[in-house]
C-alpha cells in the first residue's frame, strides 16, 4: 500500500465512548446517586466491544454522590441531523471516586464518559 492511502478493510475503533448509567436525581434534576457499571468501576481501559457490553450490564450498588466538583453545558452541531445537547458533571462518589457523567438533554439518558 502506498503511503498516505487508507486500507479499506481496516476497522475503525472508536475511543472514549460514553457508557450508559443509572442516576437518581435530586428535586432539581442534579445527580444524587449513581449505579456504576462494573466496567467503569474496575478501571479497565482496554477491552473488546462484547466484553464492554457484558461488563456494562454488570453493575455494582448505587453510590451516593458526595460532591459535584464542576458542571458545564455543551450544545453543539445544532445544524446536523443529530445535534448534541449535554449537561456534564464532574462528581465524587461516596467511595471517593471522581467521574465525569452527563445527561443527554435530547433523550434524557445518563452516561459516564471515560478518560477521567
């Protein structure tokens, strides 16, 4: 293959995909507790898509959120078919774990963003 060409059979590997999580919100919609998937809790950084799905479906008990360290809103790509509207929180759990989570304002689901 010539330099600068792309192998059409090469597989694209997506990095830092958000992992769906369960969040209990307080009376004003802020995260109060989180159920952390085992994949996030174990600190694994590399695993196959199948292993990630299996681990994502394995959860440990709910962890109380003891602090919201930072929060920010991202509204982007409004002109595309799938715009982005997310409210991010950097949190600390009762086990002293710092995580970045977000709520997708378009579908109402919560996610954890790896790469802490």
